[in-house]
C-alpha cells in the first residue's frame, strides 16, 4: 500500500523507526542528565551562586537594562521597516538612476556585519571628529543592516504576486504608485509577515552586540554580574538568556495573533479595500471597478490581457 508522497512503512520499517525513536530519546535524556550531573558536581546549584539575585537592587538594574534593550530595539525596528520600504521601492523603480544606486547600497549594507557597523560608528567616527553616543551607534547599525534585509524580503513578496494583480490595477486607471501602495504592498506584507517578524527577532537579539561598544543593555549588565560574589557566570547567562527568550516569544505571539487576525478578515472585502475599491454596490447593484479588476486579473492570467 502506498500514498501519494511516500510508501507506507511495513512491519520491519515500523519497528526500526520505533527503535530509532527510543534510542534518540534515550540519548537526549542521557545528555541532559550528564549536564545536570556536571552542574551538581561543580556546585552550580549552590545557593552562593544564586546569592546575587536575592537583592532587589540587582533586579531593578536588570529591568533598567531591559528598558535600554527595548528602547534600542523599538526605534531600530521602526527605522528598519521604514528603510526597508524605501529601499524595496527604490529597487523596483523603472528609473535606472534610482534602481542601480539603491541596489548597490542594499547589497553593501547586507554584506557588512552589524558589529562592524557599530564599531565604525562608535570608534571610527571620532577619528574624523564626529562623536556618536553608544545608543545611536547600536540603533543606526541595526537599522542599516536589518533595513536592507527587509527590503529584499518586501521585494521578494511583491515579485511573487501574480502579474495579473498589477495589470488589473492599471486596467482600472491606477498609476504605478497607486498599484504599489494599494494592491501589491498590502498583499506582500501579509504574505511575508512571518519572515518580517523573524527578522525583527534577529534585530532584538542583535541588540546584545551593543555591549562591545559599552552600551549598557542586558548582556552588558550580565557581564558585570559575572564578576560578583560567587562568580555566577552560568546563573547570569540563564537569567538574562531567559529574558531574551521571553521577549522573543512575546514578539512571535504578536506575529501569530496578527496572522490569525488577517486570516479572519473577509477575503472579498479585504481584497477590494486593498485595491482601493469600494466593495459596496452601486445603485444598480453592481460594482464596475471591482468587476473590471476581477476581469482584468482573469484575462491577465490567461495571457490575453495587455495594458
């Protein structure tokens, strides 16, 4: 007996798969047990190693460092998305004097690591007489790198849409900017939302690179905690790492909620509104613009429609 994608395993294959599964679970549990044993043997569970976290002042400083991390991430995220839209639109321009320089800048920004940008802004600019605060060095470096990545994400989302979407917009009299703003970009954002959120998660985690240029965010404070009484190196990593995990889970949860929310929108009305068309019928009970859009898309897909 077979299925469309693969052959249904027989009795021997089922037994083999079960044995492999049991062996895999045993190996994972054994590795976790060994790690736990080494933690116990080295005294990582001793109260002295966690003593520093019993002070309220320490937690207050942790939350202050968390606030600085979120401040850098929040502004960098907004600026990255804005720059991503600008670069994506520039890369899709019909004018070569716009498209070529924007393409070169985008590829250059994507090729340079974030840490190099931060060090150039914080340590390099003072050489030419320009001093930049660590906060702005972190924000601008994250904006430049992640904005260029998001530009490629948005461009790929737009170009993945059927050609009939664009041609139908031209058929009802929209300009290129109107087609991009009202038809293509809303659909591209919705399709690429998981990738955009994944890149924002990367942006949040990359704020930790700011500790190298002395920006007092979470990782910078964790480094200070590691030198306190009891040398809580692993303990500081567990606490600060747990905070990063919680922040990423919250951001992923927000993205999941947005995805579910957009799926619940009425597809017909949502598509009409995205194209700038009023879905309400005219006095005769028809919607001329919506019918033209639908017919234009249909003929375009068949290859018979020309603008």
